[in-house]
């Protein structure tokens, strides 16, 4: 089955635990190779992986932040692919790129937390820092692996709304894996059902009925 993601399109990956959603995201961000099939990114076959990886931003369920560092340092981790080693090390001593870091942090509503220790933030704030770090990378494709699983329902909806807005305003594609089908219906344009390592369906949100979801989640 052919699976494509267009600019400004928000796609939900749904399916039971262990279905292969995270594996699919890892293939898309080039951290895992293909065992078969073909992968094209931005209209070209995958070649120079490092260059393409700079165009892909990933937001993780567990945030992937260093608690003991200040927010500015965690944000600058999103620039390691473009910075030489000496510059990254120097930035730990004297933060660089403060203006750009503050801009993306303000975009997620946390501009005043730029120099806060990361371990003093709440779960919702940590996820917003992770999103800001991804924004600093300025990707063309955003991948989010269960980004709201550790958040309460209200914060979860806020984070998904933020991710959708960022994707739409920047013409970026967004692929997000979700356990909550209701959230997928509320925030996404298309739903991809994954089961047993295979894509079971790939349809617009309005075309996914309860009968199809029942077959997806049946044991």
C-alpha cells in the first residue's frame, strides 16, 4: 500500500500496542532501515541520510530532554546536526543562538522559561520545550510518537492543537501516533491504521467508521 504525506497535512497513526507505529516513524526519520519497499522523502529516494535527517523533526513521548540542563541548552540540542562539535561544546559554557531559541520558545508559550532548569518544569511544559527544540531545527516533516501519552486530557488536546497549528502555518507534514482515536478524529486530516506491522487502511478521517476500527483493534 502506498502511503504519502503532503505539505500541511496531519496524519494519525492508530492501532493496538505493538502494531508497528513506532517502527514506521523510525523508518520515516531514517533511524531504522527498510526491510522492503521504497521510501522517498521530499520527492527523492533516500540517499544522503544526514542531510535529509536535518529536514525531519521528531517529538517523543518521553521528551528526550536532559533534566539537569537549562532549557536553552536543551533547545540548542536541536541544532547539533548543523553545528560543529566545538560550537556545541562552547554553547554549554556560553549559550549561543539565544534570540532564535527565545523565538521558538515564545511560539509554544514559554518564552520566560528560557534559562529555567529543565527539571523544574511540569510534564506539559517539558513537552512544549521538546516541541520548541524541534521547531529550532526548522523541519519540513514533523513526526510525533505518542506525544500526549504522559499528559492529562486537557494538556494533551493543547499539545495536539499546537502541533497541528505549527504544521499548518509552516506548510509542514505532520505524522502523529496516537492511542486515542477520538484525538485523531479531532485533530487529524487522515488516519492510517497499523496492525501486525502492516498498514490496514489509509483513509480520510470521515471515512473511518467504527466497524473498521473494530477490526483494527480486535484480538
